[in-house]
DNA sequence: GTACGTGCAAACGTTTTGCAGCGGG
DNA sequence: CCCGCTGCAAAACGTTTGCACGTAC
């Protein structure tokens, strides 16, 4: 086996490989743009972003991506289960890199979203879903306002 | 006390008077359009409507109202506490004539919203609001899908 | 009469789409 | 080489706004 194409696995390299395999598992071709966006999204913990915010981040990181591609990518990632869409406001979609079952605090004035772990919360006595339907997901949004 | 301005309270007359006083209490001038919309909204129990749906209903009832006025009116009614805005989908605002504290089932395919009474549901263990903030409202949305 | 409401059309912000060209496998 | 992806611009969508006119009080 030639080592002509082999590269040493440096610590800095890891995220790149992670992003590649993440995309492959989701059956999405690891294109330049998707890789770049995946790294922005998934490095550095749980994040809540709008399309516009991700676009700005990409620009700041000197990644050339059109807003249309941002939207396409966010929707594809969501469909593939890599992201979760959070609906707290009509007129703006938020995307959450935390795809586990959880809930949110939402502060309208700042647009801030804060995760609430499922372990912290119990919902009892929910009526059964109407006939012919089943529950897909329960979303709890705790709307905040500045304290008096 | 003169009965000069008194009108016999016929069953058909009530809703009109109700709508008038409802608007007066909310400090909104009872104009032709606001009255007509108020009657469409508040007669016949709890309703969940989008602006577009209310506009269509008005057209069918031969009420001439522009879409802009529908939006203005829905927002004014909401601010006045006569309606409640329900956010279940980014890109479309729903208005609920039930302003009491309650939650919703939501069926995306049909756009159907079904009230869940607060009595039926208990939420325990919610973390405290972050510092400097307080909880304004807790919204629970149970997203439905067609049964398998 | 006057302040407020309405209608219309145009502007807005977000999201989607159509199509020519690029690039990953 | 081929099919899927990207970029751009334009369109679509729900919603808001500016301004002239109308109307409740």
C-alpha cells in the first residue's frame, strides 16, 4: 500500500473527518459547501441558528455560499435528522443542532433560545390523539419576558 | 329613566350588541368592518383562523374588507386580549378566539388546531427562568401525524 | 370637525424555485 | 461521464406600511 495519499491524522483534522462521515451516513454528498456548513454547525456544542445567521457566519469564515444553498442545506439536514427545526415565531425558522427530545425557553426581544432537558420536565394527562392520528412530537416553548 | 334609546332585546339582536360592547370595552371604535369581523370571529364558539381564512369568510358573507384591514384588526384584537396568536408553523400566524390558558394539538397536513384544556395537563419540574427574566407563557404544541 | 380607521398598492423579510453551469463519485 | 449540487436571480409567500380618502363620534 502506497502512502502517497495518506495523511497523518492530526487533532485538527478530526472534525473534518467527522463531518464527512456524518454526511455520508445521512446519504448526502460531502460537497464543499455542505462540509463547510456542517463544520460551522456541529463544532462547538448545541447551537440555535436562523438561515440568515448561518449565512453571516459563513461569510465571516470566508466560505462562499449563497443564501439559497443555506436554505437547501438546512432543509436537507433537517430531513436527514441532523438538525431539528424549532418553531417559536411565525416568520422565522430556527434550527437546532440538538436533535434529542427536549424543549425551549424563548426570549423574543433577543431571539435567544435555551434548551430545557427532557429530564427536567414531566407532562401528565395529555389527552389521546384524535382518531386516525398519532402524536409525532410534543413541543414545549416557555416564552420569557424581562423581569419586572 | 327614558326608554328613548332602549331597544327590545331580541335573540337576533344580541350578537350585534355583544360585539359592540366587546369592542367598546377593548377601546376600539366599533366600525363597520371591526363589527362584522368580530361577529364572524366570536359567534359560534372557539375558532382557529388565519388571516386568509377570515378574509375568505368575510367575502362569502358579502363583507367588503381588505386583507390589510384583516391583519390590522387581528393584531388589534390580539393586543386588546380578544384573540390569542398561536405559533405552530413558521410562515403563518393562527389566531384563536379562546383566550384562556390552554394548549393545542396541531395537524400539519390539514392545518387543523384542536384545543387542549389546561385541566387535562400538568407540567412539572420546569427549570426556573434565567436571571433577569420571567416566564410569560408556556405553550405546548402536540404535533400529530396520520396513524400508521 | 377632527382624529382615527380603511383601502389599495407597494414594500418588506423570509423562503422557494427555475435554470445554466460546476463538480463529486 | 453523469447525476446531483450550486449560484444567482427572480418569484412566491405571508405580513406590514404609507398615504389619500372615508367615517364614527
